[in-house]
């Protein structure tokens, strides 16, 4: 049992704010973007620094409480909020120092990727992160980090060079390739399983404007568009990323979109490369334009407002075969919700595959196509039909999918999925002792 006295002493020891059930701000602090998640921690500690995080770990151990860790709160499974335990909320830890000479940035764990990009772009620098600005850098990086620079510079986790981690026994360790190397191997892919990361140091790369956006086709053209994308993808360089899928356009038309981002130095080369995509069909809308690296993620933001119910299925495809394409096309434009993105593909290529499967804990280096169904809706009364549709869609795609998933996209799939998702790295990860 948690005594009021020890809870009070713990809260007073913190430099940051804290919230219990009866406090103003408690509900806002436990709310995350996915409206499906409704959990009530015993206490939420909005940590101001590593010392607060250490105290949270010690307090939770002393009282046998579970811990959840909130970076940006975007885990669809709601992993950042626990019932009855200590929610370690890092969202106030937003310090960042960019070193333009060394081309590195040391960032605290509560930054979102939009905030991070804002600071590095001021120096004409960037690191690969995701495509929606409000996503937290921590969860995204520790689980992988797919984004528009994947082919050029790899995953987010391929670009951090050291981390500070509070371990389960309350020590703060630094991990890098030459210090606590086993921990460094594990945190690159394990999500939050090995400790609470308080800051990350990233390698930065030169970054200019990009040629990016999307072309929209009618959902009835899905099959043809996917055949085109399969061929197109075979001849694209590391400077170009594509992803795409079915959704409903803002004016209510079921479409299949292909988003592209060219980040090469000469945008004229990108114009030339993208011509076949922009001419194919032809598309019903072409929204590809030159924009800054900061604008590109903002392109996607309006489609992912907080407060929607969200249910996701995701696996890598064995291959984008004719039969897989036919099945994807059958589901395009059939979701019961106009705000769903499904089925949706990401084309993985380039630098991500030049890192060995067991060089980091993240094993998915060889798959070319990642597929997901990202169902979202607003009315809780629509939950059953949307979850049902998503599961049916996924079951029909199952024969074309590998067992493993990119962990950042899974809802709660249990131990079998965790084993498959870490593949040959599972046993080493499970044995990681820090
Ligand atoms: C709208 C939206 C867009 C997305 N876009 C992309 C994308 O473009 N590319 C991509 O790869 N992924 C994307 N994702 C998936 C995203 O990477 C994961 O949801 C990721 O877990 C989010 O990290 P977070 O810090 O915001 O989430 P949180 O829910 O706060 O954390 C996610 C997990 O990481 C753990 N964790 C977080 N911070 C720490 C820490 N400092 N130390 C230890 N453990 C920690 C949490 O406990 C939890 O288990 C997107 C998700 C959403 C909802």
C-alpha cells in the first residue's frame, strides 16, 4: 500500500510538477493523442531533469509500483500511461544544444521532432526523424525512426551517438559505442525496455530545401499505381523516399496517394526523377513543391490531430507481389472511417539496409516494403466496426506479410509478436543486463 506520507515526501522531492487523481491538471497530464487509452496512474511526475527521473525509479521500486514513461505520448498502444503506477512524464525536458562545428545535437528526451528540427534547421542541419512534428524524439528513436531521410542517412537510431539512461536500479549511465556498449546496442531498437533515457546525442547532416509533397490518384486506380510504384522504386536513389496509401481526401473522395520527398543537393535532378510519378495516371492532384525541411513534416500534421480513436496493424511485406497488390487494392477506399489511412506502404531502401541485422537491436534491415493500416475515428460508438474492419483487412493480407513488425507501429500484440519483431536479436536483448 502506498501511504499518503511517502507519496507526499516523494512529490516534494521533485523539482518538476506532479499530479494525483484529485489535482487540477491530472486529466490533461494522463491524456495522450490516442483517445482509446484511458488509464489512471497513481501519480504523474513531470520530471524537470535526470534527478527527478532517478527519484521516480527509486520510489516505484520501494513501493513495487509499475512505471510508464512518456516521451511525446504517441505510442498507439498507449505505453506511456499506466494504471495505478508512476507515470514518468518527460514532456517538460526540452533542452537542446546544437554544435554546428561537430555537427551534433544533445537533446533532452521530452522534445518532439518538430521542436528538434526547428533548432537544427537554423544551422542548415538535420537528423533523420519521422514525418509528423508532434511525435516524440525518444519513443521514435529508441524503437527505430522511419522518415524521409531513411535511405540517405538511415533510421533515427542509426544516428544517435550516445545516450544517458537511468537504469532499473536508479543509476544514470552513459552509453555509446565505447562506453556501456551492450546497453548502447540494446537501446538502439528496444524501445524503452532497458531504462529511462534522459537525453540523446545525435549526429547531424547538411540539410537544404526538399522537393516534397504528394500526388493523389482515385482509389479505383490503386492497382495500377502500386504496379507503377513497384517499378519506380527499383530505380530511385537514396535521395528519394516514397510512401503511399488509401485515404479520403478533405473533400470526401476516396484516393490513393503517393507521398515523395527528394532531399538531394540539386532539386532540378529531383524534378526530373519525379516526372514519371507526376505524369503517371494522370493524378487527380499534384501537391509536390519545393519546401524547407521544416515544412515537409507539417504537410502531414493536419491528418493526425490528437483526440481520435486509433487502432493500427503493421507488418513488413514479404514482397510487393501481384497478388499482394490485388489484395491491397481490394481494401483501398473501403474503410468505414473517412480519417483512416489504410492500407498504406512505406518504401524502405538505401542506408537502412547497409547496417547489419544484428549491429543494433533493430533487425528489420532487409525488408523493402512496410505495410500498415492506421484506422482513426472520432465517435467511440464507431470503435467496434473500425477495429473489425482493420482486423479483417489485415487477415486477408496476412499471407503476404512476415511475422515481425516495426515495434513503433504495433498496438498490443503480445509476446509472440515481440519475439518475431526482434527476430535473431531477441535473445541477446532479453539477456541485456545493465
Ligand atoms: C501521428 C503519428 C505519426 C507517427 N509517425 C511516425 C513516423 O513518421 N516514423 C516513425 O518511425 N514512427 C512514427 N510514429 C510512431 C512513433 O514512432 C511511435 O509511436 C513512438 O513510440 C512515439 O514516440 P513518443 O515518444 O511520442 O511516444 P511515447 O508514447 O511517449 O513513447 C513510446 C514508447 O517509448 C517509451 N519511451 C518514450 N520515451 C522514452 C524514454 N525517454 N526512455 C525510455 N523509454 C521511452 C515509452 O514508454 C513507450 O513505450 C507515429 C505515431 C503517430 C501517433
